[in-house]
């Protein structure tokens, strides 16, 4: 039998929660996964688990998001929301996309000179080949259409990411 109660997470928002054998609604306001349950002593952290997913992308094979030399790393680490956004961007822009970089572990990121705390290491960034200005325009226009707020423009690629952290600004476009 479940009881409904309100609890506060670290973001100080009240949220509805069902108590019982397992958590029904972890915090949807922040990623703290905290809940308060009368059946347990105090507040507990829900164990973070990797969820196996099968996503059908229309324009990409999931392996295109792997780190070089690490098969399956894209499927294991890429943010599913970003994958869906990139697939929809590809459809909207009407041009082929070549993913030049997606998931990177911190060692590989360091080796190639990536920035510290890169969104690539969290599976929340992709670089898309863009050898000319017309392709850059189409990629950026579709990224903005789908709500991407962090865009980097390189000489031959566009970086997009969905990483939201206090130390990283949003609504920015930068050049490399």
C-alpha cells in the first residue's frame, strides 16, 4: 500500500512522491534523486543505474556516436535526448550529417586536447562535419529550431551540446 506525501529535494521544490518498496517519482526538478519516505529513516539517494535502451534513429547508426576504438561507447553513454535532437535536426536540414566526434572518455578527451569538463565526456555533445558555409547555416538553423543553446563553430564542423551547468553559459555561439 502506498501513501502520497510531499517531500523536498535539494532544489527546495515540493514534489509528489509515492512511498513504498520503490521510488515512483524521483525529483523531476533537479537530478538529485532524493525522496523522503515515512517507511524509511530520513532521506535516501536512489541508486543510479544505467538503463539499457534501444532507440531507432532514422538517419544514424548508434555506432556513429562511439569513441574511436571503443565500440558500444556511444550507446552506453550518449544522452538519448541529444540523439533524438540530432536525428530531427538532420531531417529538418535536409543534408547528410557526418558525426566527427561524440562520446569521449576523459582520457581520450585529454589526449585530443578537448576542454576540461567537456560535454562530450557526458555524452551531451556532438561535432558535425560542416565543410562549407551553406552546411553550417543549415545545421545551426536546425539546432536553434530544436532548442540547442550552446553552439561552437569550427572551420569544418559545428559543435552542439545540451550540457547545462552553472559554470557554462547558455544561449551562446562561439568560434574555434
